[in-house]
C-alpha cells in the first residue's frame, strides 16, 4: 500500500498569511483558540482523505509553525500583507 503525500500545508502562502492577519487582529486568547480550530480542521481534512497519521502530524506541526512565523512577521511589519 502506498502513502498519499499531500501538498505541504506550510507552503500554502495565501492561506497562512490570511490566517496570520486574522489572528493578529484578535486578543491572544482568541487567537490561540482560532489557530487551534484551524489546525484541527486541517487535521480532519487530511484524515478524511486517507493520509497516514504520521504525515498528518508532520503537516499540522509545520502549518502551525508557518502561521506563527507569519504572525511574527505581521507583528513587526503591520502595514505589509
């Protein structure tokens, strides 16, 4: 049986930047809850597509890091997209 390898979630720049901008406009607690929900949604989507659990974990961790990095960039450059 072959593993299905999805397009890396952490390379979806528009998705990442959009969510980082949303989170930046929220309180820290609301932002954490929002990010947790978005990561859970991505986890469930990959799970429904039959992706192996170890790949899902890797992808969700990378997505979390990418969104947090974009959030950090947005904090230092608020006028940029």
